[in-house]
C-alpha cells in the first residue's frame, strides 16, 4: 500500500489535518489505515453531498500509538481501519467513544458492530481456501479443522502468525471450538506446512499456482484483485486455483471486516457520525464492493461481478466482538505452537 506513514509520524501531519478548506464551513478529521486510492473517491462524494471537508492522514501502522500519545489533544475525529483485531485494539486502548445512530443500527447487522457502539463494520471479507485445480479435488476439502489432518502434511501454504488475519481466524476457532481444540488445530497446520510462512496472501495463492503447495489460506479480496490484475503473471496464477468456502455444513466461512469508529477526542463529533453513516449507506457500500472485491455489510447491496462468480456461501454469523475478545489468546497459542 502506498500510504503516507511518514506524514503521520511528523508534525506536518498535524498542521495539515487541521487546515480548513475555505469553500466548506464544516470539517471532519480522519486517520485511515485504508489506502488512499480505495477511499478517496467516496470521500470526495461525501464532501460534495454534505459540504463537510474530510481531512485525511493515511497510515499503514503507528496510528494507535499516535492516538494514544496525542490523547485528548488529537485532531482525529474518526479512525478507519481493517481487521477486527485492530479495531478491538483501539477500543482496548480507550481511544474510542460510543455513539448511537439509528441509521448505523439499520444498515449494519449486529455481528458486524460493537454492542456498545464503539466501532462499526463497513465492509466484509472472508478468509478461505484456494486449491490447485490439478492436484486437489473439491471433495477432499471441507472445514478449517480438516486442514490440520495428517493427509495435508507438506501441502499447506499460509502467511505468518504475526498477521492479523490469521490471528482473527484462530480467535474465531477459539470462540467456536474452544482454546484446546484451537491450539491442536494451530499445531496441525504448522505440521502440514509445505514451506516456512512467508509473504502476503497473494504470495500464498501464487505458491499454489506454482506447485509449491496444494492449498492456501487467504482473504477473498486478494483473489479478486489478482483476477483483475494488469499483471499477466498474477492474473494467470488465478486460473490455476479455485476458491473453496469452508464449513458450509456447519458455522460457515470466517468473516472479518474493515470498520470505523469515533475517537474519544473528537472535536467534530456530529460530522464524524455523519461520515460513518454515509460509509454504511448504499452508494459507499457499492463503491467498496466494486473497487476492492469486498462484501457490503448492508443487506441487499449489489456485489461485484467478480465476487458474484465465486458463488453463494454460508457466512459465520458469530459476533465479531467475541472474536475480538479471543484475540490475545490466539496470539498466545501461536507462540506456544511455534507458528512464526
């Protein structure tokens, strides 16, 4: 991601974010993990529709540390982040505030928002399997739990346990199966790895296409981006693998979110709520779906044709607040089993 991390870590960011465009009488200040190309167009639409200027600082990391160090003097009104683990970390750090909104309650299903109103999911993605067309039959695949079976020894690719996506997946297994079963699973996956964890989700899919492993665990939207990539090699890799939805006879495929929250220090609280409401409504939801191959959290919003081609699936309905609560236990399990 091309994110302006350096701007976040310097005083220049503070002076920039506090500037007010003369054409707009109101403003809202946003700290965002999401890359600029993904959200700037819809923020521009928000400005046109509401007359509220959106000042943004983009950052891949360091945002929570910044918020904590700034305290109540922080200029940030809204944080926009990815993965329930990161959203939960902000809540645990005490840098968010609860808000009530009838529109947010209507637009966002309860499993995708904090019960106390401290964060709201805005788009969803699923962490699933990608298998080799040539070396795996779909009938061989079934559940997340089954990938720990010895029959998959030397056949699995997945990224490091330091990755938030893997931590959230394991946390969801703790919620459903208990810590003991989740630890057994993590050990089984480690034993079945075809190679040392390395790279990102796209690299896992490429490894399957290259014959380095037979099954990869990765997020759906990466696959969508690869299918529509201008890089022939990346697009070609997707033609050698197939997406598989796990646990369809049980709880459903694991779901994670990107989300937003109002900071405790918000000086423009009403505008902050208005921005999040806008991002939860039809136009923004369709934008997320069409630009990043994610799933809208609002029901009855059209999905991208690439995503639609993957077929309908059963999604895990567990509340992500419960997954967030199990996050620290997931990290400890990964450390104990030595999945690095």
